[in-house]
C-alpha cells in the first residue's frame, strides 16, 4: 500500500491514466481519440478518488468484517445536564 491505497486501485487508475495519455498523445482513434482520452483521464482520477484509503497503524492491520462488541470499560455513562442558566434579557427598544 502506498498512501493508504491498496495496490489494485493504483493499478486500475494507472492503466486508465496510461490509456488516456496514449489516446491524447498519439492521436490513435482519430477525432474521437482525444475526447475519449480526456474522458479516461477524468475516469482515472475518479477511480483513484473512490479508492479506500487508510492511514496510520490501522492501515497495516487487516480489516475485520464485524466490529468488536463494546466492553464495560468502553461504555460511558453521561449524567443528566443541570438546569439551563437564566439569560438577562433587555428590551430591544433600549438599543
């Protein structure tokens, strides 16, 4: 993985990018080659943008299918909030 992206996503976007450069640079396909090449260029950017990216320590660990169940140490009990403070309001005509 490079930049947290799995290798197959790099290969897929790389192949689309190379195909786009070939179509744009060599004029293969005539007048239709350049627009298709530009479209492939944007598709390669989109494929790389949609790829799953993980960073940090968790990127080295395999993903699990189901999350772990919370333990009692993970559960936080929140106390009920107290009464709201009073707001000193003034008459809006005094401004």
